[in-house]
C-alpha cells in the first residue's frame, strides 16, 4: 500500500493529491460511514465518564439509521461494553462495525482518517496528518496518531503522511474549494512552529484540494484546542455558514464572536461571491467543577439522515435547533443533551469523522 510524503515545493516531481484530482468533500455530502473511537479515558471526563454513554449510544443510534457506523475499540471487552450500551439505546447493530484499533482517547474528528475522494476515478485515499493532542496537552497520543494509517491498511487504499500537525476540527469545507479555519489554531506555535501562514496554506491547498482559504480569528473561551472552527462557524451548504454569536456584552465571547462575524461578511468564496451568514445563538455559560466549558451549538454533526446538535438544558436550545433546521431541508435536526459530554471539552462533531461516498 503506497505511503508518500509530498513536499510543498512547486519543483517537486511528485503529484500532490490536488494535482491527482483528489479533494476533501463537504460534511453535508453523502457518507459511506461515520468513524468513532469508543470513549474510555476517564481523565477526559473525570468523575463523570459513566454518564456520557447513554447519550453517546443515542448519537450512534441516529447516525446508524442513515449510514454505517465504524467504531475503534481496544479489545473484545470494550466491544462488548459498547454493544451493551447500543442495545439499551435500541441501535441497529447491523449498521455498526467494530475495529480493533486501540486509541488513547475518543476525539476521532482530530485523530481519525481524513478521507479524500477522486470522483472521476472513483477512488479514495486517506491523509494521516500528524497528531499531537492539541499541542502536546494530553500525552500519550501515540495510539491516536496511527489510527488513519490502520484504517487505510484495512481498506487497502493509499495513505499519505503530509508530515505536519493538522486536526479535523480545525477546518471546515464547502466541498467546492473553500476551507474555513482560524489563525488561533493553525498558526499556534504548539502545532507547526517551523511553518509560516503561507506555507500552511500550501499544505491546505495541496493536500485537501482547496483553492480558497478563509481565516477567522480566535475560538470560544474554554476551548482547549486553541480555537477549532467547529465550535464557531460551519458550512451548511456550498454558499452558507452558520456562526455563533453572543448577545451579552459582559461575556468573554462577545467581542471574539463579533469580530468573526465581521470577518465573515467581508469574505468571498472560491467563485468570488459573498458568504451567506446565518447567526446562531450561544447557550448560557456552562461551568462544571469551576471550569468554563466550550458549549456551542455549532458542534453539530451532519449525518446522512440527521443533523445531531448538542443541547445544554438552556433557553436557547430550541431556538438553535430551529435555526439549524431551516438550513437543512433534506435532513431532520435532532438535539441531544450534551451537558455531560461537554465536560470532556468537546461534543458530537469532535467525537466523529465522516467517510464520504464516491
């Protein structure tokens, strides 16, 4: 199975994925499957991990109604534990597959496979970006770092190691050539300190197959990923994003999110047209054990049949669900209580990674 590093130099004799006709599809494009890594690290949900499994299983149940759900587990014991929770949730186990791929943690958006497709040749390949647990914050991460290559080996498809750190939650795509990201994350010196913004843009272009890179600023308060885009602004179709806003001027997120909205209104897509911007409220501050958590309705997951949105027992839950539903005429929007899951500092989007259909 080929495994290749492509230099970003224009003088390279090797063709980049983009030059080979590959690109990263939008999340709202059709999926073959969703990839997950079963949660097991108690330190990610200290004193609370047992509370997350019923909602996590409910999430899987809904996703499995429209596509396969592939779950990385360490061993048979973890598999049986997962099956027991899925049976309680009445999930369709015929739509669930388990893979003995041990992981350090559950955040498959960031350590999972980034699938590229070539629609002309009906082929897929996987990018295995470097993964360092958000700047080395939560070692060890050696098992997570090899997950994409293990999945590529299972499928016997090409895997490419670009050779730099990149997390799935830091980028969001419209599938037509535009990617949204943040300077707070991708330019953070705890990721790729040897690279300039221009060099990072070359990697995004060459490996993800995009032509237009749009940079927002900071992420929300409480986000330990240093500003992932999937907590603030998401494409819901090729021309439209939803972006979270904070109404309270006293909140730390007010100025951050106001600045990002202003930037969005100045941005142009790959076709030169302005982005349609739909504003989404933020929930009230969610605090647990004295720590502010990165609660955001933007961390939804777009599956084939449903859009699963985290809710927080908040007065804005219904309003957020209504706004997101108007953006998705072809899917039903479902809210699932993420009050316990968010103690892990992420929600449904952070936990999942889509495998696109060709």
